[in-house]
């Protein structure tokens, strides 16, 4: 449901469902966190994204590659390249998705030279 709302451009509804899910005692998994991070990215909701990031760390999902890539993407789309870079550097493995998220993030934030340095 969360991913469905995100894909339909209803990021706020996705965040509301995430809150409801937690209130009902349902524990999020990596897929849930990826969906919620995508919702935060679509809304440029940096504050919410940071709260979700904290939950991810507390739940132990911060070493998951898909979650890590989603964190990098969320921070980049929210304009916080410092946070994106911090997550990027802590990831045990950076794949093409991770590198692309960083490069596009720098480009979108008007930091083309940093993007070229990564390329």
C-alpha cells in the first residue's frame, strides 16, 4: 500500500499509512523503509526522512543495500548532499545505483563539478 501511494504521487498518504502501521504495532521491513524513503524523497521531506533514517538504524536495516541506496537517493532529492555522502561512505558496498544517485544528486543540487569528480 505504501509503495502504491508513492507510485501514484501520494507521498503524504504513504507517510500517514506508515505512521498508522507503527501505531498498530506492525514492524517495518526493508521494503517498507524503501517505500517510506521514496515518499520522503517525493515530498522533499528532509525532516521526516531523517526520522525514518533513525528508525532504520535502530532496526538494523542500515546495512541493507536497497535501504542504503534509498537513503542516498532520499537525501540527494531533499538537497542534503552532505547526508547522502555520509550514508554513501558508510555503505559496505556501493553499486551502480548508489553511484548514480550520488552523481544525479550533485547535478540536481547545482554541484556539477562534484558530480564529474565522482564520474
